[in-house]
């Protein structure tokens, strides 16, 4: 059996699938990842800042203008559309076969595709709040201003509800992610270099039958996978969708 058929077969047999994903999930929608050859890390490096520095909380506090210049041009993609990965996962949730998507992404594309149980380990560009009064703002509110967005009520800086380097993950999201992984029967990991911790460490809570790892480049977790797929995951999921429909 070839790899795509094997993946389709395991999806057919499973009823508590968990998908654990990263930036590679959205590259076929047009959002660059961080660590591919064409990824954002190369570009940030050329600016003279390390990625961890530029996307860190101290950098945000010290250089909000520079942070927002980068963030607006490289992290905000309000017009992109979900691709076959997001679409198939939404379908599987609707069929009652997928219990959770755990994502490191902040782009909101899983929700745009129709998924509901999306555990966003690193937050979302769609939620923003004033650092003074905590009023909530949408992505459209942020896009309506230029430079560092300010709260119209008290002038406080509006920040995205994303986890910057040096900040902690939300405890409730972690608990839900761990619970989903512990009760899952199939784990599909996709589009993540598995280098960002603590997020990458959560996959060790999975105790189910099969682990599928879909990633274009190798990861430290490859040897633990029952099935390793390196083809572009959007194309793979499109084929899986066709096989499941047969
Ligand atoms: P990463 O950039 O470190 O790794 C992405 C991995 O996906 C790479 O190993 C790459 O080979 C693989 N990949 C890329 N396109 C692929 C495709 N079409 N098919 C299969 N594999 C593909 O990303 P990460 O592990 O998620 O860590 C980066 C951090 O950056 C995350 O914490 C995330 O919050 C953030 N980020 C988010 C977005 C987003 O929301 N879309 C984009 C960039 C970065």
C-alpha cells in the first residue's frame, strides 16, 4: 500500500483523530513558514536581528515600531484562503472523526475552513487587546491603523494576542491539548519543524495507535513516526480526500 493510501486507511479506521500542526500547514495558502529555505527566518536574519529577538516580548516593549513593521508586512495575511489541509480537517471534524486541531499557527485558517475545536498554542492575529484597559480589538481594527495601533479610548498600545518569545502559553489551552492527545487514536503531525518548545513536546502525550508525520524536511521526531510523508501536504490531503470519498 502506498503512503497516501495508508493514511486514508488509518483515517477511515479512526474516530478520535488529533492533528498537530505548524506553519507548513499554511504555506500552500501563501503564508511563508519560518524555517524553509524561503522561510521568514532567512529574511529576518538579513535585517540583523535574530528571529527570537525580533519576536520576543522584550523587543516588542523596546521597539514596538519595528515589531509592528515586521509583523504587519510578514505575519498578517487577511486575504489568504484555506487550502486542502484545512478543508479536509474541517470535514473530518464535521464527520465526528477528528476531535481537535492543535496548532502553533496564529493565522486563523482552520476556523476559516470551518473547524471549531482549534487549540491555538501560540494565540491568534485575529484577537488583539489594549495593554492598558484590556479592551478587545479585531484584526480589522489593527489594519485600520498604521504603525503601532493605539486604543481609541485611552491611547494604550494594542497588542496581538499571540505568544511572543519569552511569554508563557495559556494553561487552559495546554490542558485541553494534552487531554485531546491522551485520548486520541490517530495523531497526524503536519508542517512543523518541531523545534519550538514547549509546543513540540506535547506530542509525547499521544499514546494511540499510529503517528503520521507529514513534513517536507526531516525533524527530530521522524524515527518515532509510523508513517513519514515528505510531499507537499496540501497535495497529499487532496488525494486523501478523494480516496475517502470513494
Ligand atoms: P517552521 O517554519 O519551523 O517549520 C515549518 C515546517 O513545515 C518546515 O520543516 C517545512 O519543511 C515544512 N513545510 C513547509 N511547507 C510544507 C508543505 N507544504 N508540506 C509539508 N511540509 C511543509 O514552523 P513551526 O514548526 O510551526 O514553528 C514556527 C513558529 O512560527 C510557530 O510557533 C508558529 O506560531 C509561527 N508561525 C506561524 C505562521 C502561521 O500562522 N501561518 C507562519 C509562520 C510562523
